[in-house]
C-alpha cells in the first residue's frame, strides 16, 4: 500500500508540474451520485500529489442525495457518520479548455482503510467490465448527448421551480436545420474545439428536434472511459455555453409535452478483437453470444429503466412515437425500438453495434454501463434468445396486435421501474446490497417528492438539475 501511494504521489507530482506549466491552478475531482448529479471536490494543482496518495475526504451520505439536494437514507447509508476518500484517476486528468486555469479528473471512492467503497458507481462499472473480460468479451461503448440551450437571464437566475420561466432560445431554425448551425456557428465550433483539445473524439454534432436542441456523438471506448467521457462532455458543453452567455440543460424533459433530451448508449461486442456483429450467415450478423447478450439486455429493460431513466421527468420524455423506445422490443435500424440494432456498412468491420434508446442524461453513466453489462452477461449465462425484430412503430399498433407479437409497454412511471429493479436478482447480485439499496432509496425519494405534481411542475423543477 505504501509503495503504491508513493507511485501515485510521484505520478501526480509530474502531472501537477505539467498542469502548472500550462497555467492550471485548480483540479476538479468529480463523482456522479445516484440521482445523476455530478458532485465535486476541488484541490489546488500543487496539492494533487497528496490527493493521489491519500485521497480527498467526502461523506458517504452523497450516495443518498436526490436531484433537488434533499437527503434520504437506505439500510446502509445516510446520516452524518463516516468518511470516504476520493482518489483521482490520473490517467484521465484533463486540462479544461472551457475553464481556463482548471483541470478535471474523475474519482474512485474508497474507505479510510483503502477498501473500495461498495457504493462507488465507477468501480461498479469497472467490475462489470472486468467480469465481461473474464468471459472473453470486450465491450466498446459510447453515448449520444442531447442538450437544449437558451440565453442566460441577465442579472439573476430564475427560480428552478418556476413553471412560467421565460425561455429565450438563441436560435430559431427548424429541427435538424442548417439554419441553427449558421445562427450558432461560433458556439458549436467552440464546443467541438474544446472537446477535441481535451482528447474527446467528436463523431457528429448536429441540431436536434426540439427548440434549441443539439446532439453530439463521441467515439466509443471501454465502458469506464465512455462513462468518464460523457461526464466530461456535459461539463464542457456547460462551460462553453456559459462563456457564450447561454445555459445548457441535459434534463430529460425540458418543457412538458415536448421532445426531451436522451442520452442513448451504444455498445459493440468483440471477442479476440473480432466484432460479434459481423458473423457470416448468422441471423442479423450476430454471433450466438451477441444474441444472448442483447437478449439479456432486452429482458432486463424494465428494471434497467430505473437506472437509465431515474427521474419522474424521465417518464415525461418516454412517450410513444417520439423515438424514445417505450416498448420492450428490438429492431434492425428501428428508431422506435427500445433496443436498436445498427448494421453499419457491410465493409466496415466495426460498423455493427446496438443502441439502448431509452436512457437519458439524468442517469449516472457508470451505473448505466455497469448495469447493461450485468444484464447482458446474465443473458449469456442463460443462453437467452432474441424474439423476432419489430418493424415499424409499435405505438401505432392496436393493443391486440402488440399482445399477439409479445410487445409490452415498458414502465411508464419511475415507481413501476423501481419495483422491477428491486425484484431483479441479477442486478442485485451485480450491484451488491449497498449500491442497490442506495439506488432504490433515491428513486423512492424522488417519487415521493414529486407525488401529485403536474407534468409542467416536474419539468420546471428539474430543468436545470442536469
């Protein structure tokens, strides 16, 4: 332990010297709580070696924070007692292009004796990635990040819960229109440049459907890196927006009744470096393990919604015929299916992969990738098969026709999704009782907080939380 601390200290010393030479004076260490909010402790750059060797203190109570900063409790967590240590992931230490003088690193959480904190979501994602590797599987994951941008109010911020807040969109162009790119070309250029400087490979950036809405897609990587990346993407977009006098919202429902923000998870499966989505003569090009993995994800979707759609606001977004994937089905290049198979170009060896369309940015991304891997591995263990793919929009089918095809509605409320997560033995086993219990406690608290609230009130109260 002592030698490891010395190695960490020396690596951090070299990193701190490099950062200070670049004008960086402070380092933000982030973790994401179970409500999906990125929390932070910061240290001066010259204190980074000490933080890397000894960690930075923080309370375990953050595991039961809700999105409105209230505090609930679980059987294992809650109250003022205890302390943890945040250890920066030095391999992800990044000077922030949108915040001059600052750097960022995600943090892993340990107890005072150096044991992994059982509710650390980043370490959960790592454990599931390692479990997949032990089964001979490599996963490459990436997120699409959607956000809505408005002009920041002058002199003050409106009350977060003001349903009548005036929303001043800085662009008027149509959905997916080039007009929006012209109107905000400097802003979008700066977003792309900042991400690139920070080592994030941008695949696409384009206007989306809702007013003021955009989407950026970044290159896939290993699951933990993918989750790190999406945290960095969000905070970079937020910082660049502020520098342009704008506010960015990643909330699943920005305005009740309108299309909200998703955060779709893409995943590709490989064995020995070879894609399992490129198997000749196999149905849909999927190797048997890919079929079972995706079958496991499909079967687990009702419970996974409590992970990937963790707010009552999430269920305002999950409406039929809005490409959000509200029915438990899969399809080949079907954007209304909750699980979409993307075939890719035939000559692209890495083109085939799958997309979980239901998730949004209120989700803790580490929980999201870890839970999806756990569900997929359970599918392999059970040799789960995929049903026939759905074509077309299941929302336009009659109830009887959906029943005939075995297509059911995914949970329409957070309460229903949380019930399914509570009963999911595979996810309980993967997450462990402490993390599983903390997630359930936060979900129940969110339900109780918004019980009886109108859709407009929920959207307004959560608009600027993510």
